[in-house]
């Protein structure tokens, strides 16, 4: 399974990080946006679990983490890069900074694109709550 990731530049909460190793057990690859914060934290966990990492960086140099991924693709504008992450995964894992959807957030924009594309998705909320999207329905779970 190809796992894609989107997350907050401020980094994940401990509750969000706690869920990631289980999500990587079936992963054949892990694609991230190479952004500071949650992207690099998740890529490190994937690496520690032996999952090859694919970086899809954005063109905003100040936001790049420059994580030494297995494969680094050419940089693209952030919203375009986010759509590429969604298109190239079987499951999107999202770790937003907020417990409610925001309009001006790259993470939330990527979540909306995943919904538009009918992708399977797991949203890891900062408070530890999970939402699992099967592409057509949603199920809320508590930690």
C-alpha cells in the first residue's frame, strides 16, 4: 500500500505520532511533502520502520525540511504538490493542527482534495481522535 501524508508545519502532537507506526505496517512506500514539522517527523518514523520515503517538495525553499528521502522528486508549487501526493497514494494520512476544518490551511486543502478524489484517508486529530474515510463514508473513532 502506498501511503501519502500531509501535516502541520508546527509538528505533530504526541497523540498524532502515537498512531503512525501502526499505519506503516502495511506500507510499501511513504510519500510526504518534505515540509518542516509533521512531514519530516512522519518521514523519520517511516524510515525507522524500514519504509522507503518519497519526498515531493514544494517550491517555497524556507518551508523545505530537505529530509534525506529514498527518492526526491522535483519541487512544485504547494497546492499542485499536494494534489500529486493525493493522486499517488492508496491511503492518505493527515495530521492537521486543528480539531476543526480550516479554510486557509495546506493540510486541510489536501484533506479536501483527498475527499474529492475518493481516496481512503485517516485524519489524526491533535486530540487523538481519528476519522477514517473509506472514499465514500466516514467513521469517527476515539483513541
